[in-house]
C-alpha cells in the first residue's frame, strides 16, 4: 500500500491558517499578511487589455514575458542600484514559488538551511520539502537577524541561509552593515544566501539594502514579489534573480512545477513596476500612521514593543494567555510560536487593516491585557 512521503508528513498547515479557521466571520482580522488597498488601477487595466486582446490566452515563456523581466531589471536598477540581466529573471507564482524553486535547486538531502526564528512560516517547511534540515537562529532584542549568529551556525553541511528584511513577522529592518556582512559570509563560506525582499518598499525608518549589492561572488539569490508593494497578493506574481548558472538550475524546477506564471498577472505586474509609483508611497504613509497608533497603544498597555521599521507587522512581547484572550474577543492576532520556537511569548499583529478596525482592536487588547494581569 502506498503511504505518504516522509517529506509531506514532516510539515503541517501553518499556525496562521489554524487561527484564521477558528475565528468567527465577524472578527476583526489583524492576523492577515496582505495590504487592505486596491491593486493600482493601471496594473488592473493592463491585465484587462491583455485578456481582451488575446495576449493572455497562451502559455508565456518559462521565464516570463520579456516586458515583465525588463521591468524587473529596470526596477532593480532604479530602487536597488543592481545591474540585473532580464535573462537572469524568472517570473514565478508569487514569492513563495520563488523561494521553493530556489530551495529545490540548491538543497540536497540532509543539507542544513539556516533560518531566522521567529521567521516566515514557509522557510522551515520548504526546507523539509527539499529534504533539508532547518537550523533556526534567534534574533537580537530589536528582532533583526545578527550576521555573527548566522556565521556561528554554519557547518560543513550548510547549503543556504535566509535573510528577510524588512522581516515577517517582526517588521525589523537590517542596516547596511548587516547586509554587507551577510554578503561576506556567503562569499567567504561559499554558502548561498537567499534574500527575501518582498517587503522592501515598505520602510519607515532606515533604508532597505540588499546583500546582492555587496556580494563579490554569485552566492546570493534574490526573491521578490508584487504582492505587498502593489497590493497584488491574489495575483500571485513574484520573481527570483541570480547568476545565469543559478537561474538555469532554478528554471529546471520551475518549468515542471509551474511552466509559467499567470499571463494576466505578468502583464499587470509589468505595468505596476514600470508605471506611476505614487500609490506605493501613499500606501506606506498610511501604514506608518497606523503603526504609530498601534505601537503607542501597546506601550501604553505596558507591553514591550520593538518599533517596526518596515513591513506592516508589530511583534510585542505579551503575557501568558494574552493571545487567547484577544482571540476570544473576536480580534485575530497570531501567536508568535507559529513562526518558530523563539517566537513563544510574542504575538504578531498586522496593521494592514483600517484605522477604525485598529482602534476597535486596541480597545479589545486593553481588556485582554487587564484580564491576564
């Protein structure tokens, strides 16, 4: 009798989904990781035009349409001072597929993958699916990943380490000095750095920098997506870029698991990346205002809250029972241990919700805080 693979038995539905499924339909959702803004109108229209003209009827090339890959290359030149060849880009079904094919192309059975803890839920499980062993590394007090801790965790079995700045679930932003160190570590130890930069446009203080800017070898692969910056989570459009030889290996995986990203989404993404960027700035301004209200309120409750410099999450340290008290009052937040063992005692709160919902949720959190103290 055919049994299930050990790989699939090693993973489970994420703790985030479990929280969502247990919440009532009327709950205020501060657990979700998607912007509450519309996709820019010009991007939507580009998809409509592609569908109506018939350009979206067929498969695209495996790497994606030339217009999109050229727009991605131009975006990296504009925003990151990176010289990216459009031929060294693969358009993917969201950032998650980009992470998946990067792992599959570089991780063998038993290889170690160093991941931030707490960190994005996919990192550990994609490692297991690739046959690897996740090596969680805890964060600094400000919830950034310390390059020194990554370097100390490297062994002869290490294949990959993952950097995520701005971070999910923390909102923390690593400074340039850290990114230079991550690049040095990848170069000197001949280990691949996968840099997950899907939140790079959502920064309030400091500056987003990429390890790819500073690497002297091709040991950095960059993952990004339109999901967060352009409020396109449902379009499922991401990308991965790296050296020609690394892209060729990742393409081998992509062509069999996906063939190509959705054609309408590719046309929408090309327009989002190359068209007016004002909607991004306007969205970030609103996120910052919401962040300030939420952080101030949590601190007024006596909670220890590192101020997030990016993304749209805050991760306070909370008393035992706090998350359950909040959930029981129909406000969805995510327990920190859904993101790794080091997240125990924390909660991830998303402020990708209206100010009215955030203020109503704050009242609930005050009640919950009083109930557990």
